[in-house]
C-alpha cells in the first residue's frame, strides 16, 4: 500500500529523472540532495560526469 503524504516537498533525481519526496533523514541537507537512492548516487560516481552529460568517455 502506497502512502501519499500531501505537503511534502519533492525533487526529481538527476540520474533517473524520477520524482522523490522529502525524508526525515534528509531534513538537515535537503537542499543538497540530488539523487533518489543510494543506487543512483553510486551509479553517478561510477559513470562520471562525461557519461551523465551524453559524452562517450572511450
């Protein structure tokens, strides 16, 4: 069952472009949060900036 909590701020993940909502654990640094999950954050570090911007690093 999905709980929708109205009034929570949302952002879009810079990697997968999915929307995600505010979490209590992000309370202190919500402005700095860019990724929806640890998986997206890890993928961004692994792929590097060149792939995220559409350039082929090979």
